[in-house]
């Protein structure tokens, strides 16, 4: 198979997963998530001869995380500072399960990008500490502390919303 | 009842729809286009290096032995041995919205929009809004609650703050009236904080620039 054929097989197999991870990394922003996935896939395509010899899914996740961090460095993104409280959402009638997801995504959105990444990789995607550290290009201890502090902040954010049903 | 861990792991269980044929075709098209651009960029850099090398060789051969073999203009536009760039005076055409007095040696004004000025290596055809491997200036609307983070610095008459991220990207921000000016130097430039401040002191944001609303 040539580059295009191999890449197409990978996209068919992994795009939905990448988009889901990206959606969680962006705290539920579907447009930014799609941008990140497209950026990631472009980088993978360009580097495909090297990528195909590695664990492609792990490489893709690392590239996705790098894309998120790169994106967050842009000045107009960096100047956004976390709110000290979660904003009110418009009253939309949703099913209970969806509403719970939105609350958690809102809470994820209050975290800085690297902390959010650690939480998503560890507690959403179920990465091991080493896998998360590889994806984030940092040490295991860093992932551990970022994920732990992130969880604490999410708990605090949810309880601030009156999420009394949240047990820890 | 859900605890936080359950609710987080539930996010991974949401079903994702498989990509459409159109989406896959778009991914392939973007990837192939990026590869073409990269190959073209590498080819143009290769040609430029070859021409430059040939030019220097010819210049050396044509000069008497007692002359300085390295033309001064080549010396001022090359990177120092430590990999850092030097700032040189800029006398070229200015772009709408910004005036610059100095730019890193070997770099050019890549382009500008109403609120972004990008300075990049020659042959960089990426979007002006793509800030990787560039020195960029953006202006945003300063609000009363605007906070800037980093070590305090003076940029001319303005108070600002500068910080360098773990990946070496340096960000300088300073208030200029109702504007917040952001200067970001990507890590590959290896500019020192002092150089970033010095560069910022040479920037004039003109009336053509439009603040991005926060």
C-alpha cells in the first residue's frame, strides 16, 4: 500500500477516537476539536514514513496533545483566564445523562490546558501514568500531580454548582 | 449516583460516528497539500543555500588576497555561534497596522492582518494566524480586569510582563492605552527576553490596527 492508502486506513479506524479525545481535551468545543484533529492528521500525513514504523495511535495522541498546547499558546487564547465560577448555561431540556456530561465538560474547561490534558488522558481515556507522560512529553510525577490537582478542581467546580450528588 | 471518576470515564463512552467519505477525502487532501508545501519550502531553501554559497565563493575568488574574505553584510545576517539571532534595523516596506524598527536577522515581515503582524523565515507560506516558528505581534482590547502574568518589564514608557513557557516560547505583554500588545517569540528563534523587549520597543501600532475583542 502507498502512503495515501495506509493513511486512509488509519483515518477510517482512528478519526472518531481522535475526535472524541479532542472534544474532551477542549472541554466539549466541537469546532476547536475538529481543528485540532485536522492539524494532527496533517502532521501525521507529512511524517507518515516515520510514523508508520511506530505505534501510530500513541503518536497521534501525542501530536493531538501538542496541537492543543500549541493552540493554547496563541496570544488571543492565552489571555483568556479561568473564571472563578462556572457560567450559567441556557436552560435547555436535556436528558439527565447528557446534562451530567455537560457539567463535567464545563468543569474541565476551567482547567489550564496541560492540567486538563492530564485529567482527560488519565481519567477519561484511561491511560497509564507512563502512557500519559509519553503523550504529554513530561515526567510521570508531573502527570500525577497535574491529574490530582485537576481532579480536586473539578470536584470543587462541581460542588460549587451544587452537585451534592457527587461523592468522592 | 456518580462520583467524579465515573463521570469522567463516561465521557469516553460516548459513541462517535465514523468519518464520512468527504471528511476522509479532506484529510488526505490537506495532508498532501502540506507535504507539497514542505517539499517546495525545502527545495527553495536548498536553492537559496546553493546560490548563497556560490555567491560567497565567487566574491572570495574575485577579491585580492589582502581583502577581508567575508563580506560584512553576510556576517551580519548569519546566526551567531550560540544559535541566537541578532536584531537588525529594518528599512523595508512596513505593513498596515504596525511599524517595526528592528527584526531578527534572516527574518522577513511575512504579513499582517488587522490585528496580527507575523515575522517569519523567508519561504514560510503558512497562514499569518499560524504562530509557530515566528515572532508575532497581536493587539487585543484591554479591559479593566485584564491581567498579565510574568516578570515585570518596562517597554519604553509602558509597563509589561514577560514570561517563558516550559517549551521556550516567550510571551511579552504590555498595555498601550486601551490596547494590550502581545509579542510572542517561538522557541526556535532563541531570542533572549532582552531581545524580545528591545524588539517590542521598536513597534508602533498604527491606527489601522484593530483590537481583537476579548
